[in-house]
């Protein structure tokens, strides 16, 4: 593993790694159809993390020829 690698990503960390606005990442978690599979911290709906493997799988399912939906 490289320095800074983490298995669980916050919305901010995910946005940084994907090079996009954190608002877009949060909107993915709130989608009705196939939302980003997040885990809430202590039931707090304002703080969540997504497992890197789940993020990767979700991005593949929700992309069209390299364009994020």
C-alpha cells in the first residue's frame, strides 16, 4: 500500500481522488436509482464513508464511455 492509502473514503477524499467537486460525490450518495453505497458513521447521516472497492464497482456501473453520470 502507498502512503495516504485508505480502504474507507470520505466524500472529500473521494472527490479529491477523482478530481471533482465534493457536491457531486454527495449527490451520488443521495440518488434514488443505484446510489453510491455509503456506510454512515454511528448513524449520523452527515458523516459517511464508502469502501474503495465499492466505489470502484459503482463507478464502473455508472459510467458511460468514461463519462461520470
